[in-house]
């Protein structure tokens, strides 16, 4: 099987997935990128059997999908959270369960038939960072499970799960990170928990000035 692997640059989980793929398949073309990078011309011209998108920032165009017998994506969220900012919205919603999804790729993002879902509980003290860390471990385990099946020549299952109808957008995520003075203390706390991650912080704008959260208890 000839595989095109599209992934995220400088990510250890991505590197482990590439290593697993190369250990089980003789022909693996790998292209890694960051947000905003164009899809490489070599990837656009690729011909083969299977396209896999793993933490990739790229949306695979329809003509590429049409050329592959199989195209699958690993989405770092359960089907209830298609789109972007999934971890953030799950924490904001007070969800008690999260997960990862493997699905066939279609032209519309996060809409293809679902192959498998793996779920796990969200803890009351979870942050974006802690929830993402567990998500990436579960996603890697699911990747290895699915590609071991392919290496054995097994047909992939269908889980029977369905996507939620409305995929979240970057604009909605940016709006979630904006705090206003009229919000209740509980609402502010929800947003701070859901949108604090590394250098990314919630903000408040007053009289034309934007202030960023420095720290919180």
C-alpha cells in the first residue's frame, strides 16, 4: 500500500504516528506543516492508495481525495465536536466525556463516514493542556489500531456514530476567548478555563484597549 501522510510539524505524537506507519508499510510519503503553510506541490501531485491526515492543518482538496482509494482523518475530538476549538468548547460546555474520531474524508470538513470513536472522561480539574495531552495519547492509540488493521489487509469498520450538524469555526473560538465586563463571575470562569492554553489567553476590551489575562488562581 502506497501512503501519503499529512501531519503537523514539530509534534512528538505526529512523529510517533509516522514511525508506526513506516514500520508497517513500504511506501510512505510524509509532508508536515504548520498553520498557514500551503499544501506542498509534491502532495498535490501524489498518486497512491491511501491518504491519512493526522493533526494536519491542511484541508485536502476534492481532486486529491478522488485519486485515492482510501482517505482517512484522525480528528482530536468526538463526533459531537466537529470543526476547530473542540477541546475548548467541550470544557466551556461542561462536558463530562471527550474522545477522538477516525473517519473517511469527504470534501466538507468533518463530515465523512465514521470508522471508529474512542471516548474517555473529562475530569473536573482538566485544563485545555491536560485534556489535549490525554486526547493525543488516545488518538495515537487509535491510529495504531486502525493502521495495524490496514497492514493485516482487514476491512475498516463503520462505527454507526453521526457528526453533530454544525462544525465550530475559528471565528467562534476567537469569540469564546473574549470576555466583557457585563459577564457573571461564573461565565468568566468558564471562558478562562476553556481558552487558557500556553501563550493563548482570553482577553477583555475596554475603551479601545485590549487586555490579556496574565494569571488566575
